[in-house]
């Protein structure tokens, strides 16, 4: 009989760019798990997450860029602890869809994602031309 195997994909107190994760917000806990598919040659809008979240890329390749232009390239099977309250975007420059499963640990009161166009206008201006 085969043995049960448990593999830690990621464990961290910091997001992928090395910044400390914030405290969990006060309020009634709310867990959300999304499967997000990013078509080939497409880019997500600039956004931020007010809650702690982590994901695993299950298909394709995805490049994530933060507000300091730090870049993380994910390949299928890679895990990440995502940025919290920091503007960023993801981009699929490949020829096949990228699929990521993301786990959000928030509250009933907070959204999991907020699109940013005005608050982080410096980031938006820099990225708009790239």
C-alpha cells in the first residue's frame, strides 16, 4: 500500500517580493478560493489585494510585476504568497492559457481584489507605456 505524502508548496511570513505580510484583519473570517484563467498574450489590470492570499500556478506561465518593477516569473507547479495592499499586475506572454488557483484569507467586509487606476497613478503611468 502506498504511503500518504504531504508536500509543502510554500510557507512564508513574507510576500514574494520579500515584504512582511500584515496582520489578519479584524472581523468575521471569509475564505475564498478562485481558479483564474489568463488567456495567452493578455495582462491583468493593475490591482491590489487588501487580504492575505497565496496561489499555485497549475498551467502555463505567468509574470507578476510589483510597484517597484520587481518581477516574478511563475511556471506550472510554482506557488507564491501574493502581495497585500501593493499595486501589481500579472501578464501571460505565452501562447497557452495560464491557470492559477488562489486562496484568499479575508473578512466578510473586505473585497479580495481592488482595481487601481487613480490611487497608484505613478505605477499606472509607468506601466501603461510598457
